[in-house]
C-alpha cells in the first residue's frame, strides 16, 4: 500500500483527492492546511496525521521516511501561487507530486521544475480530468477520424457566478490565482488542444477581474470563448434560477459533458500510479495560453467574438 500526503486538505477540491486515494487502495498518512476545517478526512482516513503548520507537516514527512514508511505521492490542492513551491517540496522529500491545475502560473516555472525533476529523480503529475471524460474522448476520436484538413467552429462559454468573497480571497488577486482565464479556464484550454491540436493564434478581446474573452485558433479549430464569474453576465437564455451556464458547441452542436465528473480524479490517480500521468510537457501549451491571455494587448477588432460577450463588455 502506497503512502500519500495531502497539501490543502481543507480546500474545495480536496475531497476528490481523498476519495481517489481511498479508491485506488492508497493510505493517506499525513495532511496539511492552514485551516483546520478538515472533518471530511474522518470519512476516508480518520487516522491520518494532520498539521496546520507547514514546518510540523514537513518534519512528519521526513520522519515517515526515516522510519521506513515514506510518502510516495503528495497531492497538492493549495492556492495556485503555492503550487510550484509545494511541488518542489514534494520532489525534494522523495515523493512524486500530484498537483491540481493550473500546475504553475508561468511557463518559466515549468523549466525550473523540469530541472528539479532531473535533480531528484521524482516526477510531477497534473490533474487534467477533462482528458479522461468520456464525452471529450469521444469528441477527440471523432475529430481524429474526420477530415484532416477540416477546421471546426467552436464556441466555449462558461459563466459560473461567484459572490463578493471570491474577490477578497486569494482567487481575486491575479498574482496569486493568475486571473479568471487561469483559475477557471486553464483546463478548457488544455482540453481544446487535446482535441484540436496545437494552438496557432491567441487574441484577447476582453480582460477584467470578473471576466475574460477572446479568440483562439488551433490546428483544427476556430474558438470563440468567454468566461465570467459575474452573475450579471449570465446569458439571457440561462434557465430561471440557474447561476451557472456552461456550453461548448462544435459546428453548432452542443457537447454534453456536465455529468461524469464523479470518478475522474480516481481515474487520474490510477493512471499516475500506473506510470501514465500527465507531466510537464503535456501541461506547457495550456500554461503558455493563459500566460499570454494575462499579458497580451486587448484587440477587440481581431478575430470573431463569442455570441454571449455583449453583457460582459457592457453592450
């Protein structure tokens, strides 16, 4: 049985990691979070050690190694800006890292981590669960088996309402979260490159604290996209009382993938322990996309705009 550690145990996504470790037959030996609201651990690993101080967590991890029961993997669910340092800790302590997205905020961070992988002999794995979703896999096969020279028209719209708390938390600070496109969009950009091939062009139409929009061209897709956390931006066609609207269409046909997420972290963990995780090279294209979205000039007149962008840009 492999021993696991978990950093960010009180976070929103942590229960999926706890469930994954349990379902693959692993053992959570130790967990850490600055917050102590981690009662969910009792449902999975009530005997796991837990610390709210990183120094004590680190000492316990080293103690496990000295005792002959080392931590083999560390799951990382901490705020985005801490991912790099927490992955570095994992590798230096002799454990492979399993990190939530975005893996890092800048492409240069990937270079540093690649050097550290070589130095330590350990590996970094990213959770990219959309690549394991049956609907996305089916779409990829459809594109792969279709005309090689066809370029598909794709619309991506993701409106997920967040309250005032969002802007007061680390997520509301670009230097910590990477901004809207990074924090809530990076897995969509990865999915698009997974299905449609390498990116060719990246144009930004709008960039603000609560929303972002633009146009992307991949080898086999022209993508109009818009992301927002502002409930006032919800499209008029959103059902009454619904605070989230997510839509991906390919050639006008909706791709339904709202369900089927329950077990994707478990599938991700299984692939990792089987030696088939998604490493730094796989992650790089999506990190390059969001880095450019964060810094590129705003060009509202270049590329086609998403049809639901009007409320976002105040029209």
